C-alpha cells in the first residue's frame, strides 16, 4: 500500500534510536528516548494552505529533524509512519 500525503503533509519514518551509549552501555527500550530524526518517505504537492501558498522544501529520501510531539502516528503494512505538516519539520540533516 502506498501513502500519498495531501497539501503540506509529509510522511516520515523514524530512524532507529541508538541502542548503546557512547560509553558502551546497552540501553533498554524503556531508557531509549523517542528519536526526533526521520527519513522522508513521501511529500504532498503543497499549494494553498490556510490562504497561503506553500512550496514544499523537503524531498523523499532526506533525513530530517521534526518537533517532538508533532504529527499523527499510523501503522501501514506493519511499518510505523508519522504524517506531519511541513512546518513541523525543523531541519534537514545532510
């Protein structure tokens, strides 16, 4: 199944969190912090959103940092995805 976001929406998938600390300690799943870095899977077309013209700045395949509590989590074909507004994306990681 494919997901096509509408307007200024972006579909992202979290990048796996680190499982060890820099000192070599292995973290349990309860101790891991929710990652804020994700890979862009699909991007909406942009257009008129709330009376303003929105041009999409991100592309599929890019790694991005997004707001901690942003978006809607969905599970599609066993993958946990997040649909966010482009304005919830804070930076592109290069």
